[in-house]
C-alpha cells in the first residue's frame, strides 16, 4: 500500500504545495491590511496616472516578495521518518529541526480546504500531546503519499487506511443537509448573535479608527447620533431590527453548522472512530479510544424534543495550545440515542456508574449563587440608574428577577456527580444539559479547595485536572470530598493503564 514511499530520505511536499503556501501568505497580508486596501480602491479614480503606476508597481513588488518567501518556505520544508521518529526541517533564516517519537503522536488527520480540493492534494496534520511547537501541518501531499505516511508513523492497526474499503463500512452516523437544518435550529442562537455583533463591532471600530486618521470622525459620529435618535423614537423600526437580528441569529447558526459539519459521516473501527465532515474545508479525523480524555453528551429542550444530542470529544492538549485555542474540540452533532449508546459502549468497558445515585452540591452552593446573582443585579441597576437617572428602570425587575431565579434553580438541579469504582459522571448546565464522562485513571492531578466561608459550612470544592482541562465539583460535603479525593488518588496510583 505504500507504493514505494519509505520516507527514509528527506522528502518535500507536492509541488502544488507552493500554490497553497503562496495563497496563504497573500491571505495573511490581506487580513492585516484589508482596511487600507478598501480605502485605496475607494479613492482609486482620484489618483494621477503616475500614482496608479506606483500602486501597480508596489503590488507587483509585494506579490513578488511573497512568492519568493513562499518558494523558500516550500524549499526548506522537508521531512523524513527515521528510527521510529518523525523528523522535520523548516525555516528560511531561522532554521528549525523537530523530532517527534511515534509514541508522542496523538493523531494524524487529513484536511482539505477548497483550494486543496481543486488541485487534488491533502493537508496532513500531526498532533501531539506535548508542546504546541511540535504541532505540524504538511500543506500538500497526494492521497497516496499522505496515506503511506500515516501508515508508517502510526502503530495502531486501524491506521492502515484503504479508503475504498473504509467506504464500504456501515457508518454509525450520517447527517443529511435536512438533518443539519434541524440541528442548526436547536443551536445556541444567542451565542451566535453575540459573535456576529462582536465581529460587526470590530469592523465598526476599525472604520472609526480610519475615519479619525482621515479627519472624518465628526461625520461618522453625526450619522450614528441621527440613526440612534431615529431608532429611539420609532418603535416600528425597533421591532424590525429585532426581527432582523433574530433572522441573522438563525442564519448564522445554519451557516456555522453547515460549513463545519456538512456530510458528517462517522465510522466505527476497532477501538477508533473515523470522522469525515466539512464543506469548504474537509476533515478526516481518526480518533483513538485511548487518546480520549473526556466525552461530553449534551442536549437542550429543543434537541430533546426532536430526539437528538451532540457529543464532544476532548483529547490531551498542551498548555500552549489551550492558550492559543487553535483547535476546536471534536464534535458530533445530531446523534440519536442508539448512536450515543454505541459511542459509550465503544469507549467505556463498564458503565455501572450510570446506576449510581446522584450526589448534589451542599445547600451552600445555592446560597452562593443567589448571593452572587443579587450582587450582580444590584451593581447593574445602580449603574443604569446612575447613567439614565430614571427610577422606572427598576420596573424591569418584575421580569428579570423571576427569570434569574428560574435559571439559578435549573443550574442547581443540573449540577451533580455520580461515581463508581472506576468512573465519574459530572452533570452541569443551565439551558443546556451536559454529562461529562471521565475514567478516574485519566486524572493527572486532583485538588481539594476550601475557602474560609466553605470551612464554616463544612463544604469543599474538588478540581479534577486531566490532560484536556479541568472538571470542577463545587461545594460538596467535606466528608464526601475527602472520600472522593482519596478514592481518586488510589485509582490513579494503582492503575497500570496509559492515560493516552
């Protein structure tokens, strides 16, 4: 299956990779200076013939420089496999040599954006559980070469990828465009709307900065003042804006789900899942069972009504990667109950933890939430009164207080844990419901915290640190916290299983 690809000597990417690198360099420049290009083209007709010649010359010089830089990046990016290590050389002026032992490699995933699909190459991402500096992306390899590299580097049997055979497997999950539409309708639309407004605000902020530099800030400010004045006196226009924002939230949810999860297909292999998804950027992810740190099963009232949930897999991530937030957690949307059972039974050998009794936080937890919420509302309404100087603002508490109390009660009800000899399940959420499954031997660090106020109420907080992040168990009985702490330590220290 390797077709002569031994990788014992240093190898380059496909020559088509030069185009991928070149376009990526152009995109970086456009991303940094798009606002200036917008102004340049807006006033293009005002330039003299000599000015236009200089602009064309500058663009030519810039594109030539980016091409030379891209060629040097392509030329110096070389890799090989030697003595169970993946070895990479890269860099132009600053040369970098990277060696990664096979056992540190967590996953080798295939990826294709729209350009890579058009020219017929794959991006190969090599993920490790170590430093973020060793995350490697080979931008352009042929399918045969990418598959051969994956087969050589990976030691698990399931990585022998014969794609024709894999497609004959019966997928455990296939999501149609209509199913994606249903998934998008049950998403967190408020979160997507806030994201859209944040992008819009960022765009406006950049326009405002440019306007100030050009001495046009008063014109922009006058336009905003007039628009705001009209909006405040026109309830019909306000209603139209709210409807438009709702439609934008729904549309943004659909676009986000459609782009990320288009043609989502999941295959179950021996001790692994293969996940294929994406529209403009196609991804193929092979997820080993032993690499999974936690699995979160989530739903909300709308999803529950149509009988679907979504599943989030978390793998080991280095501290640098967490700060940069480069990679999204691996997520399966639109899962039905039978598919959830397949996932649970594949990853976990013993699920007796589900039969255990729920352990809820101490009543101190509820008191703390109500106190924090009360203080927050007091500060917010004090600021609103200070800004607008209208006591009538307090009338909104008739609506705000019941909603706040209801949300707190839901949060309290959904916060619990179940523990067995080898596993723990943690429940949390407010509008959504999340169930986090964790094998105790995967805990890397456990901490028992107790503030002065918690000490008086005889409660404590347990923090379980895994390679994929923290799981908090707040305000549980101190005696229960001690038992959980000792039990987890015992399971971690006596287990001979590898956490990844």
